[in-house]
């Protein structure tokens, strides 16, 4: 099941979404996916023109795979420019994940903080691909095209504190 299909499942029936085992990380659903699905349920209740400004995620317990879960979103407060949201994933009567988010319209400010530049990265085609290896890498990595760009690979003994690369979704997003 592709990411786009899971996002659509949350939009269509947030009260009963089944995350398949192919999205597993060990015995639980991949946390990044769970967070994205909760965010999708929250975003649906926020007015247009209010992008995400802050998100706090707590993984209370593991999301069981191949088991229905409920993705809930509650508006805590909606002001003139900011919406405060609470997202929750429930499974078998237990809280699995809690997400608090602030969505707010842009506003002018005299403060201007310049963004740090991204580190220099080799072109994607020059980077080593990290393959999905069944039984070795987490199941969810089958959905990601990953290429290592800077720093040492995990468990390589490289002393560099830098690491990075290119990641994109395989298939439809």
C-alpha cells in the first residue's frame, strides 16, 4: 500500500485505518508514517492559509500493524490567525500517539533571521544507493529511494559528525 493510499484512507475513514506490515519498523508501524497520518487528519480541520508552524509528537506506544486504528483530530482553539490542534491515534482502546500542532497565518515582523545554507551535497546520481534488504533493513524502507551523500555510513567507524543524502518516496505520493 503506497503512502498516497494511506493518506487517502485517513481522509476517507479516519476512524478505521489499517497500516500494513510492509510499513513496519520492527514490531510497530514506522513512526514517521504514523506522524504523517495524524498530521493529515489534523490538517483537514484547519482553515486554508494556515500552514504548520509547530508540531510536537509523542509516541505513547507501538502502532500494531494490520490492525484498525482511529486517527482523531480536535480543534483546541481557533483564533484570528492561529489554530491549536490535538491529534490522537487510538488502537484497541489505547492511546498510541499524541500530536499537538500550531497552524498559523503569516504575519509581518521586523525580525529577520537568515536561514543557514544547506551543506554541499554531491548530485544524487553520484551518491551510493542504500537498498532495501528484506529481513535486514526496516520494512518501511522498501518505500524510500535513499542515497548516501556525506559522512560515514552507519557502523563504518567513520569519525565524521556529518551525515546526509537524498531521500524520496518510491511510487506515487
